[in-house]
C-alpha cells in the first residue's frame, strides 16, 4: 500500500502520517522534513533551500524528484510508503507516477484533508515540533503534556516558516500550484476526502476506515 496525504499547509498531514506509520507499519516520506534535514547540515544547498522555504515558495522540482528517487532505491520500504507534502504540483505528480511505474509500484489512495483557512492559520501559528523525538504538537489544540510527551520542553521548537507573513504566501502557492493535482487523482478514482477539521483521533479513525476498506 502506498498513500498520499494531501492538504494545505497546517492541515495535519504530518500528525496523521506519523499515526499511520505506527499503525500500518508504513514509511513516511515528508519532503519538508528531508529539506529541513539538509538545512540542519548547514551546507550551501541547505542555505539556498532555507531562503526558499522562508519565503513560502517551492523548492525546484528537480531537487525534490531527486530526493524521492533516492528514497525509492531502498527496496525494503517499497509498497509501504506514505507521502506527506509530495507531490505538490502537477509536474511532481507526473514524475512520481513514472518513478512508481519504474519500480513496479502504484498509489493506493490519495487522502485529502479538508481544513478551512482560519484553522490552517491557527494550526500553523501554534505548531511546535520536538527536535528530540520529532513529535508534532500545537500550543492551542494539542499541547505537549507530561502524559503525551516524554522529552524536555526545551526541545519544543517553532519552524522558521511558521509565521503570519510566510503563511499567506504558502496558502497562495498551495491554491495555485497544489490544488490542481486533485483533479489528476480524482480522474484515477484515487481521491478520498477527509474532514480535517475534526479532532486528531477522529481524523485518524476516518482515515483508518478508508484504508481498511481499500485493503480488503
Ligand atoms: P512542509 O513541511 O511540507 O510544510 O514543507 C515546508 C516547505 O518546504 C514548503 O513550504 C516548501 O517551501 C518546501 N517543500 C516541501 N515539500 C516540497 C515539494 N514537494 N516541492 C517543493 N517544495 C517543497
């Protein structure tokens, strides 16, 4: 099974992808995470990527498709993939289709998390990521607590692109470049709409039900 998690920035793709990884033994491919890893290395490429991300623009398709190609070389994770934040435009969607065909793989479903703009902004502004374990929290909706998170609070960090100015640009880019992909997958009968406004556990349940139906 290979799944694409689709939705605007702040829709909760990362949170849901992490839940699915544990439950269905999947391997998460988040292009955003891969890019942030490159930034952490403080390479010349990382510095270039940071500038692009902080403006809320897209990194080049060439770079992204190369990242995905490298990940797909690991045959152990084939057919266990969950894509978060990729593909992000039509050209990436077509490139992924080719890559999958070449690796004898296919997409099982595209889960689209529907969230309104007001919620997106709140989710992005409240987002906190633990730099120690990678867990994602939200100051307002899903705060880190003693029960839910074992790491020290000092590890909780904000992303540099999670600010009011960058959000605007990210939402515009999403509407203009990412949304058109939906039609591409709709035509292939792969698209499933999910209520991304619900509580985290309820969204997970809706997704689990869809996946279970597809699997059987
Ligand atoms: P994310 O973590 O998915 O919210 O991505 C953070 C930022 O990384 C985005 O706003 C883009 O600047 C960049 N990015 C992530 N994935 C892609 C992609 N598939 N194509 C282009 N840029 C991307």
